[in-house]
C-alpha cells in the first residue's frame, strides 16, 4: 500500500515596503526597540495591525458599530446650513 504524503502548506506571499525616517526618529525607534526587546519590523507590524483593525472596515465601506451613548452632534444637519443666532 502506498504511503500518503503530507499535505503541502500554501505558500505565504509577502510584499516588501520601504520607508525613510529622520535621524531623530531612527534614534527614538532604536531606543524603544531596545527597551522593549523588539525589532523595528515587529514595531511597524504591530502598529500597522492595530491601525488596520481599527480603520480597515471604514476603508472597505463597512460601518463601524457605535454605542448608544455616542454623541450624534455631527450627524444632525449633515449638508444643511447651521443657523446661528450670534451670526450677523
């Protein structure tokens, strides 16, 4: 009886991104990394992950669920002129 081979994993594809930072930003990043025992790549990946989890649905056109206690001052009169009694 033939021996079954293990299923091959799907290859993960990565894209490279490069960016430039100032000398002061680089020094600050190095200090942060050494203090928290991280690499710059890990810092960037964590920051990007948090940002995309928060704003990803907005960019995709989905609505973010808002709590009942959220103020709606910006929803009222969208597109309508605001009447101000102090305005001359």
